[in-house]
């Protein structure tokens, strides 16, 4: 097909033009290690390992869609979002400056619920049962270790008496009475345990109906108690306790609210249609305005209409953002107050994740890499200089060793460089130039040079055996072929395996190397050959050549 | 200009000396690996990519020392600190709990540094967090990648050449990898993801070199009367005939890699060092390991031709 010199040169020109066009129109994408950015690997939280592979795959599919929407809204250019191995999601955000923000937007569940605040004494009556459950599960000793061995007000004096008795006991020398005292003490211990109020003693009267206040320093202990087995079962039917997000200052102390809410949300964020952030300068407060879909609006207006003067808790990811009183039937619109002093950006981020939708499950970040842009720039500069110096050395070696033939090889190498860069630019999102990628590129330059060396050495040998120039060149190419093919294919095998197993930078290396091998193959066997034909064109078969 | 034209070095005849050299180097490497297990608990100095953990790279405006930085990070309790290239840049491998995020760790480190160095005089340029699970997965993946490439290469060479060529090539490649891993163990070079890429590149390069020599052996075997020739002489001749190419290619590749090593900056340094080592070892092994291995295999298992033919063509003396 490409028998004539002219058709060969035309093909080469075409290939160069195509690569050049790819390079020009797509540009060369740089990896995160070169331009700076953020790499995240996410996994669906499955602490008990109970999810089936299919459930995980389905979950990661949904997570993928939602995160894609969120990142699109965030306005990151050309994000790379990729599912790996059926249960993992890779998110690469190039040039992201605020990493915390990006991470928050990716990871935040954004599960919005609307629940009614319960105003009744049911929860208060359940507190004793909750205290008992905590004592029963944790044991008196560990509660004492926490410093929460506080008895309820009715048994207070008794307990103190018992404790005093116990202290006296330990100094007693008489064994009989001591044993009796020990038995007494054991019984007393049981009574005392029954009287302990580890959790309810943390609670203070709330500043609004249906709330308790807990001093900020007690919050971790209280959180721990609420997690204890059996506590949730002690809740009154269809009621739960949930933390508020805001801090409340009362006198010299700071508190957090604990709300008594209906267990079931009457509406959730999946019926939201829109959410926008705004700022109320009067109260120095940011807000997120939301709007329900038509169906959501119907439910919302019906429930709020029935509960005028009740409190409506807006719960985001399990935290009560606010619980305003319902003054009138609310239509399809509402707003979430973010608390005093919150910057508008935070409200904007919340509005963004609410618009994009809630993640169906908790997402864990299992791998995170960030590279500052300045580090990337250094790498590029150094890589460029090293690459140029390396290429110059190749040129010098080839020219001084092979003279004219060396020049042809360098021209072929030039074609090779354009091909590789064009190939990298054209292959799509998977191919980016990373630091190891530069190394892969330089290595494949080595292989391209090697192919030329193999051919030229062979031509020299053929010339040594006294063959005519043209025959020697033909034979040289022919005999060098098998070694070049085998060497390139084995390296290609390695590169392809790396592409399968590697991630991130290693994959970049493998992709560059693979493209480089294919390009070097074409450059050495086709381009150099064509240039040789061009060089020999017009020469007599026996004319000497410069090699 | 021509180098090594019509050379006739007795490579194969001197193979026993090469065996000793290779044996000693490999033994040293294995000793270092055993020593590493005893001292650092792992046969190689695995980086966060493989062990899981955190890495925080800090760049200072003014040069500082790792001792000063360690003092700022809590003295004796300080996490491991290593210099990265210049005296202005350090990598801190802070411990990380399962729950806390890299940003918390990075912020804590930043606060500690800011307490000693003035706040604007440094910058966190890179942070990495790898979960322990991801790390151990990567170790397995790397192993698979290497084994896979071995098997596929062996199959390809068995198909393109003969089984003994494939076997000899794999022996030479395994030899190169052992030496490289030994070198990494001796100098406790941190094994990161790019290091695995470098090791696999060495596999590729070493094979490339070996194949060029074997290709010439194959060609010489097909020449008239080749089967009557002394195999040692034939293989040795093939090695000598390809010597100019071997030296020139290795030289050119080394020149490029040296440029990369000297000018490429700290990000590429370890990676390039491993590659340079690989090129040197790969060149050595294609001459002194792969070709002799071919002879040794032939001596023990024959050429793979039918036995009748073998008795006819194989000389008694070796």
C-alpha cells in the first residue's frame, strides 16, 4: 500500500498533522502531581461488612451520580470521577484551592429531614429507664470512672451514708462484722446502682419546649450515653432525642440543645426542588432558602397547617439546624437559618449539596492526596529542563556516531515526540501527564533510539559484508525487525499490566509508556525507513552512504 | 565512529566469575532484607502508599534542619521527618488514627511548626492520606502485576523463540529484580507507587536487552551449519556481534537518565536512581546472566529438539 516514497511521506505528514491537531485542540492534560489538586478515593461505609457486592455497586452508582452533580455545580473544570472495582469511587479535582470545602462537598450526606418537636412529658418519664439501661450495660465502675456516679435526688442522703459506712468498714479489724458489712455493702451497692442517674443528671431545663440543655463540657459523655445499648429502646414510642447544631449561651455557661422529636420525618430533602443561599445583614446571618416540588409542597403545607404553633425541627444529617415555631401554614418554600456569624459561603455550600441531593449512605474517604500548585510547577520546570537536556544528549550521541543516518533518526524522533504528545492529548480523560509519565516518556525515547541503533548497526554489518548500499539498507531493516518487534511487545505487555493494576501516577506512567512504544515502533520502522528511502533516492545502488 | 567492532570477548567462558559476582551481590541484598526485618520490621522501607498513613510535605522560606523541625514537632515524640531535596523542604510522616482526617493532622502539624517558625515562613505543599486497607491492597496488586508480567512474557517468548529462551530470560529478569530489591533494602529507599513502576520498567528494559541478544542467537542458529557449531561459541559470538548496540543503547539511555537524575528534581530522584541501577544491571545480565543461562539450560535439558538430533549436533565438550 505504501510502496511509493510519495505515499509514505504523505502518510507521515497526515499522522503528524493529526497529532498536532489533537495537541492543539485538546491540549495536554497534566496530572495532579504536576498542576496541583486533590485526589480522593471514597468507599461506602460498611462497618459490619454486611452489604452484598451488588448492593455496594448499586450504592456507589448512586453516589457517583450525586457527587458528579455536586462537583459540576462547584464549577471544577474537568473533574475525573471514576468507579474502581465496583465498590470504590475515585474523585480527582485539579487545581482546587480550598481542599476542606471540596472534601466537605464530596463527603457531606446532606440528608435533610423535617420533624415535629414533641411537647409532652413522655421523654422525661422515660429518663429513669434510660439511666437504668446505662448502668446495666456499662456497670457502676465504669460510670464511676467517668465521674458520672451521681444519684438521683431522692436517694442522695442514703447513698452518702452508705459511702461513709463503707469507708469506716475498710478500717475495721473484726472479721465477722466486716463480712456482714460487706454483704450490706453489696446490697447497698445494688440500691445505689439503681439510684444512679448518669444521664438525666446531665440534663438541664430547656430554653424552649421539647428541649433539654446540656453543658458543652458534658456533651461528649452524653453522646456516649446515648449510644449505649438499650437506651434507644427506652425512648417513648415514636420519639427520639437529637442534638441541635447551635450553641446556646446562658449566663457564664454554654450549652447544646437536645431536642425531643418525632421519630419519623414527615418530609425529607428528596422532595426538594431548589435551594439558594442568601444573607440577612440585619441579624448577620446566612440562610438557605429552599423550595419543594409540587408533591412535596402539598405534604409540607398540609402538615404545617395542622400544626400551627408547634415547633418544626429542620434536621440535617442528624443535627437539628433550627426549630422555629410554625406561625401559619407554610407553602412550598422555607428557609434554614445557619446561625449568627456564619459566612455566606457555608450557606452556599449547603444549598449546593441540597440541590444535588443527599448521598444514600455514609461515605468514607480511604485515600486522599493533595498537591499544592507551587510544588507541581517546580516539577514541571525541572522535568522540562531534564527532558530537553536528555534529548540534546541523544541528538549529540546519534549525530556523532551515525552522522547523516543519525540525522534521519533524529528527524524520526521528532515525529515520535509529536506522535506521543498528540496521542496523549487525543486519548481522552484517562491520559494525563504525570511525573512518572515524564519518566515513561523519556524511557520510550530510549526505546525509539534503541530501534534506530539496532537498524543502523545491522546496516553497517551488511555493508561490512560487502553488500551494495541499497541492499544493505533493505537487509538491515529486515533483520532488525524481529528484535524490535519482540522487544517492543514484551515492554508493551509490562505497560499494559501496569495500566490494569496501577492507579494514579503509575497508570499515567503506563499510559505514556504504551503510547510511547507504539509511536516508537511507527517512528523507527516506518518513518526512519521512509527518510532513508528519501535519502537514497537518486543515489546509485553502490554509492556510499553516511552511517 | 565505531565501537567494539568485531569484538571477541570471552563472555560465556568467564561466566563462572559472573556467577560469583551476582551471587555475592544478591546475598548482600538478601542479608539487608533480613536485617531490615529485624530492625524496621519490614523487608523494605514501605512508604505510606503501601503501609497506609499520612504524609505532610512542608516547604520553608529559609533553610532549616531536620533536627530543628523535629524539636518543633515534639522532640523525642516527633513523627519521622525526612529532608526532601533541598534544605527548605521536609516530609513529615505523622501518625493518623482511623477516624481523624488528614486535614486535622496537617493542621495540628502546622500549628506546631508555627509555634516555632513564624507563621508566614512555611507552606504545606503536599498532603497524603492512605487508609491501611488501601495500602495492603496495593502491596498485593504490585505483586500480582510483577507475577503477571513474568508469566505473560515467558509465554510470549516461548511462542516466539523456544521454551529455553523464555526460561533464560525470566531467570535474567528475576536476577535483575533481586539485585534491585536488594539495593533498595540496603539503602532503605522508600518504596512508593512510582518505585513499583520503576521496578517493572527494569523488567521491561532487561527483557529488551536480553531479547536483542537472543534474537541474534536465534538468527545464528538458523544459519547453515549452525547446529554443528559449539553452542558456547555461537552464543558468545552473538553477544559480541550485538555488543556495539548494547553499549550504545545503554549509554544513550543512561545519558538521558543522568540528566533526569541531576536536573529532574527531588520528585523524580528516587525513581530515576532505581531506573539507572536497572539499566546497568539489565545490560550486565543480558550479557553475563541470560546468555550463560541459555547454555546452562541447554546443558541440562537439551535444546528442546528431538533427542536423536541432539546427540548428533551437540558437541561433547562444553
